[in-house]
């Protein structure tokens, strides 16, 4: 049985029972344990399951790390609204970091030739958008190409950013939670985004309302790390109070 066929069988089993052990899969698919372990490892890399206790569990929709091509089509109206608000901040900065998120991609779309600014990004689509403007100088971070998310990441990318300083960084997060702070669904570029924060005078998070009171496995930033949140709705009271305590400016209109 080819990998693609095993993949479909494994996912079909998980959809029915949410968890399956390696031993159970070897019996059902008539293959060895090493083969099953390799399959599960690959499916975990694709974000379709999570390995756990000698087997695997199905990843729910809220846990999935969708490719950027999917995320660009999700909550588009809200993200463009947030990007428009964020452009009002650009006149304050000469150099900025932009992450590879769809929110920063829309921000790049809304910059214009009047914005004389130096931008460093690891998002390929974001860099392509910025390349349309003659007055914006763009540096693309060097590193390992991730075709799934149209970005560059890895240790070399971190070293590259470590040699740059910016007035501000614009980042996104998968969730914002009172106890956990700002979290992500994937480790792929989380370290790079943290590096942006460390190398910037200000950290600005672009966050639509679907991220409120959501928390995920990967820590991105603490409340104390953030200077400005740009969003499309007022924050829930408990989150708004936390922003006040941490001197975070909230912009939503």
C-alpha cells in the first residue's frame, strides 16, 4: 500500500475514533511499526494529527495550522480593516519588521509610494507586494524556504534578523488569552517572530476578534512584550483590563 493510500486510511480511522495506536494501525494496514511511525511523523508535519502515547490523535480545526493560502481567504474583511488601521502607524517609523502572516500581507498591500520605509520580512508574498512600491526598500530574510507557508525560516533566518534593528515589528498571533498571553499553532517561525520583537523598539500585534480568548500550544509573547494591539472589535472586558495594566494601546476604530 502506497503512502497516500495509508494516509487516507489513517485519517479515516482517526475521524471515526479520534485516537489510534501504532499497534492497531500495523494490524489494520498490514505494515510494519517503523513504517507506521514514519507515516505518523509525516502526517504530524503536515499538521493533520498529533502523535501521542504510542499512537496519534486527530487535530481539531481549532488546532490546525492552515497554509497561508488558506489563511489569506479567512476573515478577509476583518484583516483588511485591521491593515487599514495599522497603516496609520507607519508614518511614525523608518524601519519595520513584518512577519509572514496574512494580516501583514494585507498591510503590505495597503502601503503606498508615500511610505518611505525600510522593511524586513520573511514572508515571500509580503515581499512581492512591497516590491511594487519604489519608495519602500525591502530586505527578504535568508534561510530555509517553506513552500507550504510561502516563507523563509530556520537558524540562518534568526541570525539574519539578529543583525538588524527596527523601530517597530508587526506580528500576528493565533490566539490571545488572559493567562497564556499571545500564542501560535506552529513552531515554524515563532522563534523568528520573537527575534523581531527583541530587535524592535515597539511590538504591534494585528489580531481579529476570532482570536479573542483562544490559546494554543506555542507561546509567542507575554502581555508585557506588546505595545499596541490593532483589532476590529473592542476587546472583552477581562482582556481590555489586562491591556490597561500592561500599558498596551488598543486600536480598533
